[in-house]
C-alpha cells in the first residue's frame, strides 16, 4: 500500500492526436472553444522566413483537454488554420510567441489575436522576467518537463514518438498557467498591462516593414564615421530586402564583416568592388552589380541617420541616474529588472529625445514623472509630448 505521505502519481496525459486533414482540424474545433493553447515548431537555419513545420493546439471539451498536433506540411492546412487564428472570440494562450507569430503571418497570412503570453504575464506578476516555458511550468505546476528534442528536425516525416511527446508537452500546461497568472494579474490590477503588451507584440509581428536603421544593431558600426555609417545603412537595407525577397538568411546575402569593410573604405569603381568581393571567402560575387548600385544610391532619409557611435558621446552618469530611477520604480511595483524599461530603451530616450514605442502606454505613465526631471537637467532637451 502506498504511504499516505506520498501522493499517488498523476495519471498519464492522453496521447496527442495527429491531424493531417484540414477538414478534421475544422471539425475538432467546430464547437467554438473560448480559448486554445498554441505553440509551433519551425526551422529557420537556411531561410529568411521561419518554415512552419508543426502547430500544437490544446483545447478543452467535455471536461477534458485534448492536444492536436497539426501537420502544417499537409496541403490546405495553412488555409484551415487561418480562420481559427483570426477568430477574436478565441483567446490564444502562448508562451513568448513573437517568432511563432511571424511564422503564422508568413505561412497562414494572419497573426493570432487576442493573445495571453504566459512569459509576459509571469513578468508582470512579479514572478520573473524572460522565464522559459519549462522553468515556468515547473514553478507554477511542479511538473518537470523533458528537454530532449529542442534541436530536432521538425520537417521530417514521420516524427518520432519522442518528438510528438515533446511537442505535446509544449501546450499541455498552458491553461493551468493561464488560470494562475490571470488570477495574479487580476489581484494586482495589471490585466490591462498584459493586454496592451500582447497587442504590441502582435502588432510588431504584423508589421512587414524592414528595420529602418539596421546599422544600430551592429557594434562595429559605432566605430565608423557618419559617412561610412550611411554607406553601411545602404548596404544593410539592400541586403535585408534581398534576403526577404529571396527567402535566404541575411548573412548568406552579405556578411556583416564584409559590409562594414566596404562601408569603411568604399571601392573607387565597380571593378574595385568586384576585386574586393573576389578576395573575401564569404562574398556574394554574383551580386556585385546589385551591391554597387546599393552603395551609390543615397536614401531620402539619410540626413536623419542616428549615429551608431552615440554611446561614446553619451552622458554615462545621466544614464546611470535613469537606470537607478527605473530600478527604484520597478522595486516599488515588484517587477523584475528590465520589464519596465531596458537599458536600450533608456539609451534611445537619451540619444533621440523621444519615447520609444516599447515605453508607450502604461510604462510611460509610470516612468515619465520620475524620468522627465532627469532628462531635463543641465539643459538636456525634454522628450517631445505625443500628439
């Protein structure tokens, strides 16, 4: 007989259902669930866009939970998924879904809404910032999940039993976590914070525009003068557009190191550029004409290019004051470091004199009273007021 001090083991979870027929997917969810748990498996090693290989959907019916493993390689499956993802009467419970949303937009033509992001919810509830799914599951439910299939080939068929079980586990605990986190956020009065953050994440996935200032994310760009930064900007904008159109990774089109080298010491003519490409082992030699054109064509907004070297000129003492103010406000609210505002957001605020989109809404309402005095000290220009 089992000791009363040891609870009986939990019954095994029901086996997931493999769905390779679009009509079956529609039939399983025809009753109109009020919420579904979603995760995806995708591959992005050789492409610009994530290749959606599998969609896991948890739903509740007749007092139980069922997990559907949806084969997105099956003909017509993307079209069958689209109306489910677009249905705003169904809450989509997901964990850190930003890349999943991009995969859905590219494959199904729709970004799921409304969202409940369990990672964001955990941060706003004060549990921890940026927590992984497995860690959060264990903290909230006590269940320790296996980690064995994180780097699987999800495009192969058939998938192994271990892959199927791993994939199902990624959605099995979303509802339980949703219920706990929703309750915590309700008690704290932060449900609207999560809704706003989740909408912003979905908006970012919906936005198909390329990054406006891609050079800012490259540390080496900060060591270039402004003219060289403008040349680098032209190359990176061309590269990103070409990578997207050809569905290839950015660095396959033009390596970062080579782009910086060309921008730093621009070739005198087309032949000199080709010689530079021929001398570089990762150079796209066949794209010489396109690279030369990109290098010569100035953009209309180049006069507004932000200086990637601003970090060297930044008032570091002022930045520390801003960080301290944010840390103090975060502690008062019981929020993990980085949730209210990251260093990068504060640098944006200092360098450009404007509030970044990531600090809009409830974050700005909380931070502006404590940051505005620091930003206006010693003659620093105040950030402009929206509207």
